C-alpha cells in the first residue's frame, strides 16, 4: 500500500472517528436536554445543581426546542438563589438564539428577584419588544410598568397584546384601572365607559372562572382582591388550628372586601357548623344564594342539610340532601342522602 493510500485511509478513519465522537456528544446532550426540558415544562427544577452544572451547554448550545442551554441551566441556580452562577450562565448565553429573547427575560427575572428594578425593567422591556407575543414577556413587562405607574407604556403594552386573549394581561390591566377608579372619582368618570366595554368583551373572550376574577377586580378593586386573598389564607390557617372565632372574623372581613367570592360564605358556614351555630350558618348560605351572579352547585344545600340534621330537623335535612344530589349531582349530598334519609 502506497504512502498516499495510507494518508487517505488515515484521514478517512479520522473523519469517521470525529463523526462518531460528535454523534455521541450530541446524543449525550439530548439525554441531558430531556431532563431539563421535562422539568422546565413542569416548572419543577428538582435535579441536583452539581449534576446540572456538568451538563454540556456549548456543543450544541441550543436545545432541540431552540432554547439556549446555558439559560436553561441558569434557571436551576436562580431557583436555588445562586445568583452569581446564574448571571454567569445568562450573560454567557446572551448571543445564543437572541431572536427569542429567552435569556433577556430570565435576566429580568433574576434582577427582579434581587430587587434591582432598573435592570429588571431594562431586560423585561427588551424581552417584550423583542417578542411581544410571548405571554411571559408581555405579562412581566406589563406588571413592571404598572408598578411604575407608567400610564403611556401600560396603554401601549395592552394595545399590542390585548388581541392575543391572554387572560393575565386583561386581569392586570383592568385591575390597574379599577384601583384608579376606586380612588379618584374624576378618573372614574373619564374611564368608566371604556373599561365597562372591555369588561363586556372579556366575558366573551374568557371562561366563567377567568371572567369571575376579572369581574371581581373591576367591581371591588385589585387592591381589595389582594387583601382579601391574604385574609383568606390566614382564615384557613386559623381554621386548621382550631381557632374558630378568629377564622370566623377573618372570613367575614374577606366577604366585606369581595362580596361575590362565594367560597368564603361556604367556608364561613363550615366554621359556624364547627361552632354549632347552625342557624347562623344557614343564614349565611341563604344570603349567598340570593346574590344575582351565584351559580348553584349543590354544596350550599349539602351544608344546609348538615345544619338541619344537627338541629334535629331530618325533614329539611333530607330535602336539602335530595336537592344537592338529585339536582346538582353533589356526591357529598348523595352520601348523606343514602345514610340518613332511608
């Protein structure tokens, strides 16, 4: 075999070896990507940091879904509070598929977590204007400009994204204006008709539960809804600890802030049942049922049935269990109907 043939064969073998090595490298990367993509989609970054840190992020530097691998790795360190490592990875990925602005958005998240508003605003804005149709980008930037009370930018962002039917953006936008209208009568007079028409449109765009949340912030103000949710959490904690009088008081306070959150009436009724104040529990449930936008599901009849049973009135108890199960298919009502009303 001549020298030229030996060189050709060597080059061929070297090429084959490089191809095999490259394929093995890509295969290993894809295996690692499956782990990160699965956890990313579930928003559950459970893998150990030391394992993630060893994952290949430079060849290839993008996942099969075109996300920068360094940025994906950075998410694990952000969740763990290791901002120094996260920033190293994010800045290292700034030029990896810049058209999707995935890295810029997560830099905004990182700076926001540190409370550095100027930098968070800069990167949220860059991510939004780079890819305004992305829900994470536009909802984060809209929240930021609402916090800044930047009216012109708020209107601009909503105008650019309202057609996408993102519930969270409509919620944030209408919450902002409802807070303004509740605090300023002139502002309310100037904006009421426009906001009212948007509320009507949102009823057509979104499902019942989503519209209910929008309706609440418009009727009672976003600040009141937030405060009510905080009170409800405290009420639940006190109920679980057996602090019934305090739980009773907190649920009533939440109802005053947001009267059409019907679960509060039902939870208050449960507290009153535990306190053996059965007639008062019935009164609260009747009050809830009389509200115009209450959608019956049988739970109130189930709870009233328990109250009447505890009060020794089996006729009314069975009547309510029967309504609960046979009209609304409430299984709890059906269970007690079979046990008590034989």
